[in-house]
């Protein structure tokens, strides 16, 4: 039974990650690969906050705020150059 519950929860979390990729990619047409890194880093942050004996609700809030801050930093420094640019290969405008 525990394996079934773990599988369902892992599938739901991966589905949310896929939705996050879609939510970023569709309007910007830029893949935000850092989302996977932030997704992988968050459990380690939570574990470290727990080792420091911070209360669970506070450590969850800290983990979420660290994830949001990292995401914003990646957005600012990585995608700053790509805003407003056209795609590299735009076949509709290409004249032969």
C-alpha cells in the first residue's frame, strides 16, 4: 500500500513539474531548465532547515521562499537577454 501511495505522490509531483515547464515555455518560448534544478534542491534545503531544528512550518516557508528567490534570480540573469527577441528560425517570415 505504501508503494502505491508513494507512486501516486511522485507522479503528481512530476506532473506539477511538467505543468511548470509548460507554464513558462508557452508564453516565452524559452525552456526554463533551472526549474528542475530548483526542484532537486528544495528537498535538500528542507532537510538542512530541519537539521537546524527550525520549526516545520517555518522551514517549509523558508524552502519555498528560497525556491522563489532562486527562480527570480535565474529569470533575471539568464532570460534577460531573450525578452523581446524573435526565434532563431522563423519559417513564416523567411523569404527564399
